[in-house]
C-alpha cells in the first residue's frame, strides 16, 4: 500500500461509490472500475506533461451521486448498463457544479473521451489555471467543439 505522498494528485483526489455488487441502485461499475481509469489517465497526463496537475475525478454507478460526481474536475456518472455521462468543470474543493461533456460513453471509451479535453487544456490553459477552471472558462459548447 502506497503512502499518500507516493500517490499522484489525480489518484489522491479520486472518489468512487461502491456500486456493483453492493448497491442495489447501481447501473454500472464504479469502485472496481475507477482505479483502472486513473491508471490510464496517469499515463496520458504523463505524456502531456501534466501529471503533477491537481485534477479530481469522482465516479458513481448511478445518477444518485453518492461520490459527489457533479462537483469535481471530471465526473463519471453511471447512466445505463456499462455507459456513463461525463461531467467536467467542477473543482477539487467541490464548490462548483460541473456540466455534461459527453453522454452515454461506454466504459471502455471513458478515458479516450477525456483525452481530447486534456490536450485542449494543455494547449490553451492560462498560467495557474486548473482543468476545472479551464473547462468553466471555455464553456460547454467550446469544449465539445474543440475537444471532441
């Protein structure tokens, strides 16, 4: 088990609800899926040179939001069996609501769906701007147009 100082910031600021098989409300995986998603995001962020950025990721197996997926930089919300709605634009502190970035994304495509937004962020962010702040500044329409 790693100590907290050995974890990347994206892993440290990730949260998932139990979902399957514990929760009867779950329609998708969450707790068992998020570590693999974080693994993939860490690789992509390292390639972009943003592995040290503080990005929060929350994931739930249903829209009830037990892991607060509507407020982080990136939120994955289970919508139907094996598919998620991806939210972006919140923040690590959970003080701002995110907006829908993509809907009905298959679990296997979840990371691939976020990668264009990370590239857009890397190329166009302002000094000191977080991913969530960037998404809020650009807005839903702009992000969907340029990062799809």
